[in-house]
C-alpha cells in the first residue's frame, strides 16, 4: 500500500497566478510559507520558515485565484508531485509541488465575517476521519474555519 498525502497550513507568499492552457484547463500556482517555532537548549526562542510550491487545477484554480491573496491563511490537502524539465542551459531541473486536492481559507480579518471555501476535485462530501471529527461534512454549506492560535507548542508536552 502506498500513500502520498500532504496537509499544510500556512500563509500565501504571493498572489496566485491563473493561467489557461490550450485545452481550456485552468492552472494556478503560488507559494505557501510555514513557520516552526521552538526553544533551544538555552531556552531561547528559535524560528524557521519553509516555503512550499502549491499548484491547483480547473475550478479549484479559479476559486483560489479569486479568494486567496498574499498573506491569506490557507489549509491545503493534496499530494506531492515532482516534475522535471530541461532548462535553457541544458541542465535538468526539478520542482516539487503540492497538488491541491482540497483547501480551506482562513479568517479574512479581525472584526470581519470569516470566509472559508473548500472544494474537491471529486465533489464528494468529506468522510469522517479516524480521529472522529468530520473535516467539513456539515449541512447548509457552512464550513469550519481555521483557528490559528499563536501559542507555542512545547515538544516535551506531546505524549509520543
């Protein structure tokens, strides 16, 4: 059995670029930044940022292009994909991307109504996960929003 699944929660680093290919399909790509915060042995706060390439197709690409912008908090569920091509200098180039299969926008801003959007390429309701919480199969189209608490996670408090 194989599994290729990525869940990532971060901030959009640049406005998505929507492109239409000759077949009529829409494609958008953008970057997503994630931060990791921890305390070193001396108790000093440390922080590292990772940058991820995200790509979405068809209706998802159009929705992301319309609603996501630089700085938007975004939860992406997808799969990892590495593509290769030959550069102008003749060197083989590689790029690893997360192909978005589902996504959810975070809160729009303080004091404003939260905006969230989730879509799936299969357009099927999301099934209940192993943890017992449904990730979005609520009635009436109201999707849960992402709560991005700024609290630090102490690795010593994790039971595993």
